[in-house]
């Protein structure tokens, strides 16, 4: 009597678990980890630039700016004029705020930035209303429009060749009331040859540094330099008295600064970049260069391409089905037929020992396949099946796939 040992049941294999779906799309956390360094650097640059601009914004004034308290500014004379009842306005354009008809004094600290048409309109408006135009170191073009007949005391009357005389104390030497009341003052810079009807004051080296010229109902004052108007020199000699006399002749003074109109064009002709301060334009250029360098740094190759395993393994059948669905959705029956025929030709050529690079010869392939087929099929029929036209509908495409499959099975049969 034999006894058999009890057998333990075979362990069952655990049911396969499908892998967790893995997405290749970048998430917000991944994007933040990738760009947080560059973002932080950009924020530091922007904040640093804003802080720098804020700290230096109140000191970035051009010379003879009425808001500037620097040594070359003109805040002191502005305050003195306001105490005398003169309203001081800074003009963003040469012809702005002059249409009320009141006599007005206009001070041009950079007349060369204006066009000839703008100078003519300004002179006509101010002189017709009995106002005064004060020019600081004007050139030949400005003198020809606003003080005709007055020329620069240099070779050919050209300010490029005229010598600049250092400012120094000088006596008036003329009958101009403002100059006689002020007495000695510091004048210099460019020297001028006054016109016949004009008066020259404060001669230096025999030529006046101040020229007063009547123009219509108003007048024009030409100054070779505006150094006596600055905060640093206003309290020397009779500089303050001369400045108050020349600039305070009327109850209103329009102080034109070329810094407000970089291009010298009218307001309608200005571009967006011309309205930006020079510091902002340079900052924009530097930011653009930094962005380009950062793009080149991030785009450069760091070495050869490294092959990595795919995060998800896709079966070949799923790939084939997905590609077939794309063909069906696009109604690309001709493309699908070409793929089926090319695959069949490649396999048949390899089976029959024909060259398959790049394609088997059509005539040789049709003849070799016909020789292996049973029955009375002709090479023309085989050629039409392997190289024929595109199917007209889905049913014809299915028949083509079946015929190709049958053809391959018949060729492989011994």
C-alpha cells in the first residue's frame, strides 16, 4: 500500500498591475524648477535698475535747468523771479503756451535743436505780442531768423571757428537799461558783431558778449554764455540784477529746455523712443543684449545626445492601430495603400532573393512572384496588385489588404 504525500497548491502569480500613467507634458512645478534661477536674476536686475533710477532721478538735470539745485543749475534765479511776481513755466515745445497774447519772455537754452520753421513761428508769436526772446550762445542759423544782421565774431561768422572767451567781469559799455542797472557782470562765451540797429554790451576783446536787437513790437537778447545765470555764479558782481532785468521784463517767463524735445520735431512728429529719456533707452538696449545672451546660453549644446529609456513602452500593435486611425480620419486611403504595397514588395523581394535596396525591380518582382503562384495569373495582374492605383473607398482598401496577404502566403508556400 502506497501513500502519497499531500501536495501543496502551486503559488499563484500576482496579477499584473498596469504601470501608472506617465505624462510628458511639463507641469508648473517642473517649469518653476527649470526657470526659477533665470527669473530670480531678471527680477534682481529690474529691481536694481528701478532703485538706481529712483535714487538718481532727482539729480539727472541738464545744465541751466530751473529745477536743478546743482552748481550749474538755475533754481536760484527761478526763485528770485517768482518772488518778483514772474510766473516761470518750462515748455515741452517752443511754441507751447504762447497763444494768449500776453507779452512773454522766452529763454532758449538750446535753440539749435529747433527747426527753421519752429524758430520762425516762435519769433512771429513772441515779437508780435511785444515779448522778448533771450538766446544763449546761438549759432548762425538761429541768429538769421531771430536776430537778423547779427553775426558771430569769428572767421566767416561761423561758430565752429569762433573762439570761446572765458567768462569774466566786464562793464556794460552800452545804454541798455537792464545793463546800466546791473553794472559789471560776468559775460563771455561767444562774441558777436551786432547789426546796425542793435546795441552791443559787455565787450570782451573789443566785441560784445551781449547784443540787444529790437524786432517788431518786441526784442531779442543774444548772450554769448549763460554762466552768470547758474546757482554758482548768480551772487557775483551784478549777475543777479542783470538776470532779473533780462528775464523779468514781463510777468511771464517761458523757459525752454532742449531736454524736453530731443528730436527738435513738433509734437506730432515725435516717436515713442524720442520721448524716452536717454537712460531708459540705454537700459532697454542692455536688457535686449542680456536677453539674447541668456537665450544663446540656454540654447547651446552641452554634449552629444544621450539615449534614454522611454518612460512608457508602447506596443507595436497600438502604434499600428493609432497610425491606421490617423489615416482613416484623414481619409488617406492612397497613403495607406502605398504603405501596404511597399511593405509587401519588401517582404516578397526578400523571400524571392531579389535586391530590395532601395526597391525591387517592378518587372523582375512581378515575374518572380508569378512564377511562384499556382494557376494562370499573369505578371500584369501581379504588377497591378503591387503597383496599382489608389483604392476608391474603404471597402476597396480592405480588399487590397486581403489580396496582398493572400499573395504573400501563396508565395511562401513550398
